[in-house]
C-alpha cells in the first residue's frame, strides 16, 4: 500500500493505492497529524509520496517522514521512482 498526497491551494487529496488500484481517496481542507495517523493505522502503507502546488506544512511533513518513508515529488525528483 502507498499513500499519495496532492496538496493544492485549497484542498489536499489523500489517496491510498495497492500499486494497481485506488483503495481510498479523501479530500481535506485542512490536513492534520490525526488524519495521517488514522490513515496509516487503517491501511498500513509502506511509503508515501507528496506532490504540491500549495504550501507544505513542515511540522506535518516531518510527522509523516517520521512515520513512513516519504518522497516529495517535484521538478527535481528522479524518475522513475522505485
């Protein structure tokens, strides 16, 4: 399982995938550590990836990085991601 975060200017979309299918997708106006923890506890993802046009909250980013391996996808990210 993987967590995928798409952080926009207004909302954050959070998807859970099993490499072949989207298992869950949610939209949040405000992403919190509790939402991240609840999602990790429910789905037990192996890793996370974040793409953003909006600002990434550094405290939440550190919380996520301390929970599971996390990649930030941007123009300098090497692809393909393995």
